[in-house]
C-alpha cells in the first residue's frame, strides 16, 4: 500500500482504494462508497482534521478482503452499496472490521437509523444534510467510544500486579500474531523467561518483597523492549515476549541479550540488594511450531535446556539454531580474546595509478589468523564485532597498526603512499571519535595527509549532523575521506554534494561486467565523469582482468585495485611488492 499524501492505493477506475498518508497518530477510516466524487467530498469535509485519514474502496468484496489484511480504526459504509439484508450485512461488516461502522444513507429516516444502530452501527448519517461539523463530530464520538471500550477491555485483561498482559490475553495475542504471519509469510518469535530459584526469594524475603521484585523486573523488561514487542506475565515468576516481523532468528538473540542485561544489576528491595538470574527459551514460527500451543511448549522446553547452564542464559528450541548460536557465541568470545591479545593482523592491497602503473597507496584490511579456522576475512567476523561493540576498539587497533606500518614504510623511503582505513558506522557511536583518531595519529608522528578514511553510506546515515561535524573536524586535521562501494547506496549523489568527500570508490559489482554489459559500462563511465566534475579522485575496486583495466584507462579513471595487481598482502609481503614494483619502474626508465 502506498502511504504518500494524495497517492492512490489503486486507480479510481479500478475496484480499489484511494488514500492519503497515515501515521501511528492518525485515525484511519475506510470509506466504502460507490462514487469517487463522494469520496472526494467526504475527504473535503475532513480536510481541516489532519489526524483523520480517509481510504476509499468502492467494492464490497474488495473491502472485505482489505479488512482481512489490514486494521482500520473506523469504517464509513454507504448502505446502498449492499442490496440484500442490510442489517445482517452490517453485523458481518462490523465483525470483519473489528471497529466502529458509521452508516451513510440518502434520507433522514429515524426508523432506518434506529434499525441500523440496533444492528451494530456506531451512528447513522444522512448524506443530504451532512456537513463538515456533523461528519467530524460523528467520527470523533465513535472513535472516543471505541478507545474507552478498548481501554476498559485492556484493563480487565492486564496482570493486576505488573500492569502488563496476563496469560489469557497473551495467548490470544500469540494466536493472532501467528495468523497474521501466515497471511504475509513472516515469522513470529517467542521468548519464554523464567526467573531462576525465585521460590527461595519468597521464602527468605517474604511474598511482599517477591511481588515488588516481579514489578521491578516487568518495568526493566519494558524499558529494553520495542513498543511493538508484546510483554506478558504468564506465571508467578515467568514472562513471555512476542516479536513479530522477525526476518532472522538472530534478531531474537539481540532481544534476549537486552533482556539478559536487565539482570546484570542487582534489584534493591527494602534496602537489600538482590541478585537474580533468568533462563530464556526461544522458539520461532513456523520452524519451531505452527500453533500457539506448540510454540509455547517449544519455547518452554528450550527454557529448561537453558537452565542447565549457569547464570543468565538463553537457548533455541531448534537444534540447528542452537548449534549456530553456540558457534556465534564462541566466535565472539574468541574474537574478543584475539583483539585483547593483539592476535589480529593487517593486510594491505595496493592501489595503482591507472595511467602510470605506479603504486600510489594501499587499503588496510584486517585479518584474523584463527587457530582452527585459518585466516579469516572480515566477512566471517565483522558482524560479531559490530553486535558486541568490539568494532569500535578494533577500528582503533587497525588505525594504530596502520600508523606503525606507515611509519616503517616512510623510513624505507616510501613517503608518498596514502593509506586508506575503513571506518565502520558504529565507530560514530563513540562521541570521542575525532579526539581519539587525532591522538593515535599524532602519537605515531604521521603526516595526517597520508591517511584516508573509507566510509560506506550506512556510516553517512548515522546521525547525519554528528557525522558531518566529525568529518569536518577530521578534515581540518588534514585527513581525507572516500565514499566506499559507490553506486550501491540510495543517496550517493546527495552525499557527494554535501559531505567532505575527496575520493569515490566504484563498487566491484560494476567493474565485474564493465566489458560485457553495456549498462554497467555506461554507469561506470557516468560515475567517473560525475566524480571528476566535482574534482574528486576515482578508484575502481575489483579489477581482475586486463580488459577491465584498459576500459578504466580509456575512461580516465584515476586509480584501481584488485587481484589483477595483487591480493591483500601481509605487511612484509606488501613491502616486497613495493620493492619489485620500484625495480620494474626503474628498469622502464632505463
């Protein structure tokens, strides 16, 4: 569904819907009226009310289908849209909409209005006497009555101690979430939480203190969950969370981690600190079960598996997921140890001047010599580093090691090389980024103009104002910035214009087919021309064939890197590469 102001969901001449934008604060009204002119008239009557948004549908079958797929806050129904028993149809419509239905009729008939209201209509409005004031008042009155009913219903089904959903309401929510997921082919995640040894807390501190602890736990859990996540108390010391639209199982792990952090800090009851742990079981629809009962049983079973471990723990029901979770947690632990123990390594891939063939710089690329798995590239561990926030200290480690190696290169006579270092968007989470970068480079006694930071567009999108501030501060220190993977982001041209970028790197996916696909050749040629018009240097990534290099030379690309020249090399091999390249250059001059 399109949700842009003034855009239709379907064309007026089709059996469909026309709408304006909607947000969480809007009252969304489905207007089932035959004529598009009538819809525009209703829209005009509500134009002054920015929170009332009308959607048009001119077909009863289409309306019923839409109501099955989407929730509306209210329905405006023109009764002559149905030729049969209108009272019976109104009951069916109200059931499908699960929202107030206001009937529109051509005449002001008291008996007709009474009949429809008794059949379930929230109100009856006569089109011939309808004006803006009357329509808005009827809509708001029906909406406020519905809010009151929902609030009363909710209060009746909340856990009296914690104020969150009780078991009955939770079970209904889980069932409805599964039905929605079935329709749209999504997944539903369930996390079942049991507080370990809570009985001993009740026995030692008393049941009143136990109730206070349960309330405190519920409050903390609510703080770390999203508004869309459904938290419920399903037992004396048990909680459950429903997560909808989970596209990957690891999103459950992220939520479980946040919930585990809730128990890191002691709970203070009557000035007594109480340390608690919890066991969590996770299950995913449809992999772990295709019904609310089965999903709940599987999550409960996984929770008991988690209890076999010490401290706060969580497990998947699915064995494959458990194996993946174990491998991921083990990899994160090993990576943390490798970073702290200075067990990482830095490789360098040379950048070549396309015209002269000389080495003009290099890109620093981190590698992890794993004792069991061999040398790992960032693809194997960068996600773990970002999830565990190790990406920030790793980024500074890379910069320090690059400074050390660049210093050695300068003592060997390679004074003009520019070293490029990748900067993750998560490093912008560190509010002392500029200060730390300057300190590392200053302490290494390196010319800042010999460094270039490569950023992806995701880094640009993080807190744009703060990012721009950091980039300007670092630019004033002499550092340069390159936009990595250019051509793959949705806002590349905006970034080129507004950010202090001096280099663009054309993504290797374009270079790969530049000699075989005309569209890619046109795109690469255009990117080079655009960057040059903005006085920027262009670097082509992923050059693996001589014909690719020749194409770049013909289109005046500045620099290239890729396997045609060299793979990423350990520092000592990179030094050998520079030596051979220098010897060849001297031979050509003779």
